[in-house]
């Protein structure tokens, strides 16, 4: 909106807002809003217009606030220093840079550009509109900066992804504060003092930077200044430590907070959920519900749903969904999107689709969640249909939307469709491909057997390839037994992620397949010298509301004897239907008999057997594995599903596998 371009004085919304304002503060007769405006407002008074602009701005009606400002100027009334801050804040709220520049120009004309409140509002407006250079230029020109000016500029750097500069500015802030206090001579000039709001901005920068020593330094400063009891500081500090990987410290900050609000609880739940500690996140939520008077809200439920999604805990997820319905939050776009994500990651993509279809309002994240859900379940055609529908609904796909589309194509081996949308995202939608998009395309090409094309694409990348890109090529080299490209990708991975022993194991297996036993031994020596140990595989299965964890060869479970007896019975039946063990995934330094025994007790097999033994007859068994499912387990579970006449769903580190009647939804392409 151009605030100086109004052709007439705009009053209707102003009148209704005034009516609401006066009706909630005084007793007034039942008259029309226009009559109210004429009765209570002096249209020739700039002070009356300032009140209207401020009321509209405070109530979140920014567009109407700007129209009121335009109407005031149409009456040839000159604004004063109180007019501009709320007008400029309204521009910030709707990211209207053009109107913000016009307001800046008029503030300059009327001599208020240097006013501390006007300049602070302008700094905030330019920052929110992504114009950091203009914001900093204005900040540097302010003759007497106050805490609001400093905080606005620091926040601007944080919001625009420059936390390092925000922290450097905070150092300057401390210097100016010290000089201000030492030079205080009673001349009436306000001293600059760092407050809790400024500390929240600085801690937000620490969250973005994710460096423990810096966070500890700022934390120490906050304690020294007595801010540790402030709710906003405590809540932001929890997030800052969590981003550094210091979850224990984050929890300690929470426990030491004297007062906790819903944001505090939401922050801790989100910290655990985002770190994959789903059980801890759910326990915090249960504590919040049982022992506190704090009422949870839509943000709480979204965080808990994220925890359920990570752990694949379907039953708690359903309970949270029921609570969402009872609270009337199903149409909340953020909660609705979390429900879609939860059902998809708990293996119930059809339930996710029903929740998606019931949503009255959908944003780009809602559409993208549904596309990603279909993709991870190998249902690429449905994923693309949702994407086409999204375009027809005039919802513009974003960066993540195309990651989801390309991942769906990769999971299903849709090479032509993948290439089409990879090129269209840049040429049609003007989105530059990032490392995630390249990773999907390399995976798609390489697994389809086009290893050289995948390698050529890596060399043409406009961004630096990461370990995901090279890892996709290495995994495909194992499938297609390409030693040369396997060595190239492995060398890159040893540089990018030197502590991940999985790459050494993959290259070792490539060498073993080629009969290069000296190189196999070389890999083992390298792993030993670097102190690397293969990541243990584990699998989770939810039965009757409880999650059970299994490791390879697990004998810690209280029912392990029953599990192994039933597993032996199943192996007899497997052999009767033609099962032959696939021992390609077992290390080559054990004999054939030992290999067979090792693969027989892989964690996913134990989890599946336990589920078959204990789940309600006829129900689907859901298993989650932290690594990719091996070829032998994939074959075995297909046959077990047929033998016991059950559907078995396995979520591995890459995708979902739906086993039924001796087949898998992936079509043996994973």
C-alpha cells in the first residue's frame, strides 16, 4: 500500500474501531459508528488522528492504521513526533517497504528523523524488510541512541541471519553503556542501560550461532546483571544451550527458573522434540498437564506432536489429535500441519491425508508436509498429484516443497519427473537449487545406475556438496559395484565427516565385492587407528502403548527367550517357502555360519517377531530402525508378513516400507 496515494478520507473501519474502543471503556448511546466518529473525534486535531493510528496499530490492524494516516494527510494536517512511530510500526508489521520509505521521507521533511522513537521504529522497519544496510546507516546517524535503538539493530541482524554481527554490536553496546554511566554529569541526558529485552535479542543471536563458549559468556553477563530471573531471558537461554547441544544445561536452566509460563514449558518440550528425545518431551508435557496451573496451547500441542512423529509413537499421537479436536484447534494451520506430519511419520499416511483434506486453511507448509509424507512412503504418484493440486490452488511452492517433490521422485525412481521439476524450480519458479535438491538428484541418478551422470552433476553444483550428496553416490556405488567412483566419494566423505565409520564400512564392502582383500584390511586398520566403531543398529516397536527397544542379538528384553523360540519357528517356515539368507551386509571377517547367525538376530527381526507375538491380532505392526534396513531383513520381513498374514510397516533412516502378502511398497527399490 502507498500511504500517500489515497483518493479519499477512509473512515468506515476507523469508525468501527472507535466504536469498539469506546464501547469497552465507557458507556455510550446506541448510535452509528459514523455518528460516533463525528461526535467524539475532532477531525481537525492531529492528536485525535494519532490516537486512531495508535489504536489500529496496537490492535494489529496495520493496513487500516496506514489508511488512517493517509486520511489525516489528505486533510492537510501536519503530523507530529507522536504520529510516526505507530505509522512506521504498521509498515513493519506488514513488511511494506515502499510505505515505510514514504513515512521515512515525511519524517525527514517534518524534522523528526532524528527523534529517538522515530529512528528506532525506522531501524526496526528496515530490518524487518530485509534492508540491513539502510537500517545500519540510520543507526550510525542517530546522535543519542537509547536501549531501544541498540536492541532494534541487534534484533535486525539476528532476524536477517547475521548473529555474528549482532554479537559484535552487543560489545559496542556494552562500551557505550559504560561510557554513558561514567560520563553522567546531571545534564539531563538519559543514560544507556542494557535491559532484559536487549538480553533476549543477544541470546537469540547465541541460538543462531550455536557456540557453547559464547552462550556461556552471555549467560554469565545476564547473571551478573540480575536477569536470570526474567522469563524471556530464561526461555531464550534454554533454546541457546539446546542449539549448542547442551540439553542438560538447558534442562537445568528450566529447573532453576522460579516462574515458568507456557512459553517456558513449550520451549523445553520443543528442545527435546527437536533433538529426537521424544520420551523426554512427552514426559515434560505430562508433567505440565498434571502438576501445573499453566494451560497448554496450540504451540504446546504442535511440539508434542513433533515428539510423537520422531518416535513413531502413534497411540500418544492419536490422543493428542483427540485433544486438538476437543479444543477446537483442528483448523489451526500450524497444529493441522503437525498432525499431518505426525501421522505420516507414524506410518499412517492415509490418516494424514484425511486430516489434510479436513483442513479449511492450508499454507505452503501444510501442502509440503503432505507431499513429503507420500514421498517417504514411496507413493510418488500421490505426492506429485498433491503438488499439482497445490499449484492449481495458487499456493506457491517454496525451497522445501521442491526438496519434498524431488525426494518423492528419488524414492520411486521417477527419473524423468525428477529432472523436469529440478529444472522447473529454477526456470519457472526462480528458486535456486540448494544442496538438498542436488542430494535428491544425485541419489535418483545414482541408484538408477547413472553413476557417471550423478558424478558429473556433483562437479557442476553451484554450491559445495555435503556429506549427504557424496554419501548418496557412495551407497549407489555399493549397489552397482563401482570401485573407482566409490573411492572418490569415500575420500570426500573422510574429509567432510571423518568420525563416521559407516563410510569406511561401505568402502570396505565395495572392496570385498571386488575381491580386493588387502584394501578391505586397510579399511579395518584405518578404522581401528581412528578409534571408530560401527554405529549399533536398534529398532523400536510400539505394542499396547509401550515402546520396546531391540539391539542386534538382544538378550536384555525380559521376553527374549520366547522371542528367540518363536524366531526359530519362523525360520523353519521361511525355509519352507524358499528363503535363502543374504549375507552381503555382514562384515567379511567371519565365517558363513557366523554370518547367518548374525543376520538372523538383527534388531528389526527381533522387533517384528515381538510385535507379531504381542500385538492385537489383525493390527498393523510398526517398527522404527535407526539405520537402513538390510537386504536380508527386507526379504525376511516380506515373507514373514505373508506367513503370519499381517501388515508390517518398517521406518528406516531413509523411508517407509509397507510389507504385505509377500511384497513391499518400495518394490525392492530403496
